C-alpha cells in the first residue's frame, strides 16, 4: 500500500518585528540590552539632538516646546534647517561621542538619521550628566510634560508611558500612514547606511526612576500602529521590570 505524503503547508511564516533595546542603571552604571549597536532610523528621536544643538549653539526657542512635548514636525523641520541640516547630526554625534549615529542620506529627511539603542541612552546620559543646567532643565522639563496626543494625531502613550510610572519620554514613529483614530480632531500633515527605511518604525525612550531606557523597533510592512504600539509596550514592560 502506498504511503500518502504529508501535506505541504502553503502558509507563509508571519514576519516578526525587529527590536533592539538598552537599559542603563544610573546607580550601578551598568547597561543591559539586545543588539544595542544596531542602526535603526531615528524617526522623531532625533528631535532631542535638534533641541541640544539649538540650546547649546543658538539659545532657547519657543519651537522646542511643541517639538518635544507633542512631537511637532514643522517645528523640527524649521530648527533642522536653521541649525545646518545634516551637519547638526555630525556635530552632535561628535560632541556626545556617539558610536552609531549617522546623518540621513537625503539632508532634508531628518527622521532617517541612523541611531542605535546604545546611542539613545548616551544622548539621555549627556543631557542628565554633562549638559549645562539650562539645557538639561529645558529638555527634561518638556519630556516630563510630554502629552498623550502628538500634533499629527498619533497616540504617544505606548511604551514607557504605559509600562512605567511617570516617565520623561520621547517617542518616535514612521511608516504608519495617517492615524486611523486621531488623538486630535484635525491631524496635521507630516511634513544610507544600509538603513531600513521601509519597515514601520516605532520607538520609545526616556527616563524612569534611576534608569534610562531606549526601545527601538521595526515592524513588518502592513502592521497597524495599534498592533505595533501594543508590542512595544509589552517589550518595554519586560525590559523595565524591576527597574522602573
């Protein structure tokens, strides 16, 4: 009797998100993480570098507040141009001794700056430990008052705000189109180094208790913002457990 061959599955495997993260303990001075030097496009995390450069070289500016609190892209674009476009990244990366940060290939695309989880932690450490008090208080003050709704209608409460208690935070997102359920009534339009510029990116970063946290993720194309946000929050809960 002939044996029947086992049926061959035609179902394609479901792509998994890419995640790298770093957690720095400000008491023990130890870093734990995964793929901490993997370059990922920054999305709005680069806005912290824009704020540092503006404050240290040109002084305070009213546009810094919306750029950090509600991730306003128009404010970021104006400050990016006024502070030298991609050279802003070159200068701050050298000044902060960042290892993996590179400017975008297209100078106008500030969200395509390459960063790593390790470098994001270094950026926060610079603000908290080395920057002048005025710079530190301005940036951290805005991040501590970051709002639930971004200026483009996306909900910023994923990741650290959902997984920890009263963090100062800066989020980043890219590649999700327009929000399906805007946080505001009328969302505003949003203004290479082997860098994935196609997969939807969703990042959470900030401080909580005595830790600095950076969780950077890329998701399969077609992933909804809501699904990605839940994934990032679950991962953040895991990596900050007993730390925040």
